[in-house]
C-alpha cells in the first residue's frame, strides 16, 4: 500500500522556529524550514507548497 504525500508543520527542537515536514509516498523525507510560527508554516502549505512540489517534479 502506497502512503500519501503528507505535509506537516513541526516545531524545531531547541528553537522558536518551525519547519514543514514533507513525507513522500516512496518514504523520502524533505524539510522546508524558514518559518517563525506554526501559522506561517501552515500558510506555506496552503499557498505555496503546490508550486514548490511542482518545481521538484512532485505533486499532491
């Protein structure tokens, strides 16, 4: 069974920042980290992740 592509905001341990954990169906993991708040990470998922994934040759 193939896992779905998932994007999850996560806090950076030992920091006030956040990253987005991207888990690909084949098991690969990528992190996008440049967010000061959880809300910024969630906004990136909602508004920018599709373009980012398309640029990597991936899709949701």
